[in-house]
C-alpha cells in the first residue's frame, strides 16, 4: 500500500533543472532540501544520451548550479559552504577534479560560454553594502533618495555598486575584467567571435518611472557599446540570443502597451541592417515562462534557442501548460501541446531538445523532446520515492462565469474520498500568474490528507491571451472575485461528494487579497488561510518595493485616491469577518510587507474574530517556493492543522 505524503517528505524529494547537452552527454542540476543545514544543496549530474547516470561533476561541493558546456570543459557555478559565494569552476568531461576559476568577494550572477570554445564570460555585482542589515554595535544610517531602493528576495539595493563582466579561457591563470558599469546589466549571450557580448539593461537607469530595457551590444576589444533597440525606448527586453553565425539575434520582450502585464513575444534583429522582425505576437501566447510551482529549484529563464542559423525553437505558456514551436523560414510550427510543464530545456541537436518536465503526478523527469513531438523519458530522480507514494490526478474542467466568460479549473480529489469531503479553493497570486499542469507538493499533500483542492484561473490570469489577462486591470475585487465564487459553486453543484459545510479558502499575495476580501464578503467558509496578503492599498502604495508603480498601472488610480483604494482594501471590511482566519507572513517580505498582515490581524482581533498571525522570520515574498526549508514545512503543516481544527 502506498505511503501517504507528509510534510517532511520535502526532505526526501529531488528537483532536476537546467539540462544542457554536449556531444553524447547530458547534464542537469539536481537540488535536494537538506534538513541538517536547513538549506538547499545542488549537485551537477552527468548522464549518457540514454539516461544512464554517469555521476557527480561538482566535487561534492556544498551546492552547484548553472552549468555551461565548453569544448573540452564543463563550467559551472558552485560554492564550498553555506557561507561562501557562488564562483566559477571548470571540470573535464571525463570527470576529475573541478578547479575554481573565480575568487570574487561577491557571487557570480550569470555564466555564458563562447560557442565551441573553452572561453567563458561571467558577471558579478561588487559592493560593500549589505542588502540585509546585519547587527552592528555602531550601525550606519541608510539614506534613501530613490523610489526603487529595495527589492524583494534581495533587500536594499546598492547605491555605490560596480557591475563587472569577466572573461576567462581554460587554463588561464586569472579571469580578465572586460566591461564594467555603475548600473546593473544582465549578461545574455556571447558571439562566436568571442568578443561581442549582448546585454539587456535599463535605457534610463536614473529614472525609476521609466521601465524601458534595451538590448545592448558590447565589443570588448574596442570598448564600444551600442543600443540595438534604441528605436523602441519604451519596450522591455528580457533576453537575447546570437544565431550560430552571430549575424542575428533572437529577442524576448514586450511593447509595454499594457504595463507590467504586457505579453512577451519573440522578436529578431538582423545585425547588419537593423531589420526588426515580429515572430510571435499573432499567436497571443506569452513567450516568457508564466507558470509556477512550489517544487522545482534553481530554474533558469530561457525561452528561445537557435537550432540552426535559419531555425529556432521557442516555448509559450498556454492554458496552464507549455507549448513548443519550431520556427522555420518565418513559419511557426507547433510540436508540443500536452498537459505538462516543461520547466527547463536546451537544444540537444538539430532534431530534439533535452528537457526537464513535470505533470500533476510527475514531480520531475529528464527527457528528450523531438521535433516530431516524441517525448522520451531518460531519468527520474524520484523513481524510488514515487514508487512508494501515490499522487492525485486532477480533473480538468471549464465553466461559464455569469457573463458567459469561460474559465478553466482543476479539481484534485482526496486521495481516500469519503461520502462527504471538505473542499479548499486555492487562489493563485499575481494576479497575472496561472495555475499550471505540473506537480505541486503542497496541493498533493493536502489531497493526501483528505481535502479536495480546487484551482481556478479567473480573469486576470496569464496563459489565456492578452485581453483575458488585462480584464482585471482597473477592476480588482470585481469579476475576478465572482469568477472564483462561481467556480466553487459550479463544483459543489456538479460534485455532490463535497461538503458545503466544510468549504475552506487559501491564497497568497494577490490570492491573499482575494482570501481576505472573501471573508469580508461571505461567511460560507469554515476557515481561511491568507498568506502574505494585500489588505490595505493605501499603505501598500508607499511600503511595497513595487507599490509606487503597481497601483497606478494595475488599479488605474492615483495613490492619493484614498476613496477608491479603501473601497477595494479588505481591511475596510474586517468588521464583517466571522471566518476563523490564519494569516501567514514573511517578516522580510518587501512585496507585500508585514504591515499588511498586521493591519488585518489587528482588525480581526479587535473585532473578536478567531485569528492567528504566523510570522515567519528571515522570509521573503516567495516563502512557499524559496523559503527556509523548515519554515516551508511549517507553513504547510499549520495550514493543514487550521483546516482540520475548523
């Protein structure tokens, strides 16, 4: 009989991401959750082209990630201990000892290789400023002068940092600094000539209200920098890839027409002429990863790769799953459209990709995906664990909202159903995110413990086209909320095995907004869990790292329009709340700061409503996915126990 999932099984399961190919070998980063160190440990694994495990290529360092394939060496980022910074290492493909290349005071951010060589480029931010202030007997004052001065999952942004790019060729003594800037830049790719480098960076870095990011070409031999997209100063580009002949670039970016929720598409530039090509906007599909899960670790953000100088492959997110297209001669041919999420991928050869993928019942597998749509499994890091545990297969369904709009949802039944079962509606964040057809550890655990789990993608969600995504802008807490309630009603009507007296609600971030909004407007829920919620838009405007632009863009009103902001703030309706409400909040959260949770908790407590504020120390906004392992486990446990008590 299969074992039931428990919270501590998080320590036993393995994530696999960032696959790459070299000749007849594949490599991927395996991440485990280490209970003893309360940290994540990454290992670089090598495989034959049939999926046979060759071994570890990282000298069993504390944690490794982000490998690139050189001609004779594998280069990767790793650190020797929890306290160390990530540095660059090289190791021969036949194994042997990994050699540390870089010895910088700060971590290396990005690593890229010159195609077909053993020359790599890597970037690093260098500053003496600390993003999270340590305890000091004689602390210094931090003076803030910019709107954008802090960043969630990082802390305070440096004011005197230098951003450097280094070059290194195997067997050189030391890396060479080839470019530096006082403004941040993101290394994207290296041309085949080994000295042309492409970045993305802010067009006007001193203006925190200008979000345009351009594509810049640097010649490290002549020390020249050219803005390749200066004709599109308001656009935001997030990636760029040289073609094999280095005469063209693939770009991922958006027009900024719809501000933060504008879809990204695939574009191209011919370097000799500057000709700009739109490859994918006609698809109306998001070309940057819009799917999420609480399970995979060390994900990269690659969305398009060249196959030949005239062919490229790109991924989109559509209706909660991944799609893949091969572009040949300007024509997009779809070759993957299954109920799965391709978490990471790379080109293996001119016939197939090497991928890591997940489904609702498959935590992760390494596989090849051929351009004829054949998916071939190679390796499952959780094969033994999966064989002794059972996962729930969700039912996919669509329902019509009251105005006729079609909404997609997934219903995970309890693993061992009874005549009448409790049901939980889990609301995703964003709102411009989407529930997806991949493995969720927490959803499976709740289903293993007897709860039906309902996941809905109401209007505002990504992966259903730009207009569906845009529908919530200027209309928060309106049709998005009724989409959710109507979806829950639909399930209760069509599935009489669920108990209407045991309905529960949970959500995080925007989902926390919807949860706290719901308990202020209905008493139908027996219990609610609001995680890192937005509860007061007036205070969020000046305390969130993104509040100063999020409110005018998403709510379509000024931060000084107190009447509008208060009308859609859940704390304004806290006096109506009778539902027992658990509030879970990260104390380092800069996106929806701790004050949001404190305001709602205080209002409920003053009103005599049963409530608990669970404060998670040293925890950012992404606490459920990237937080300290013991606190991730505690979050799931306290949620489950809250529902069981109510």
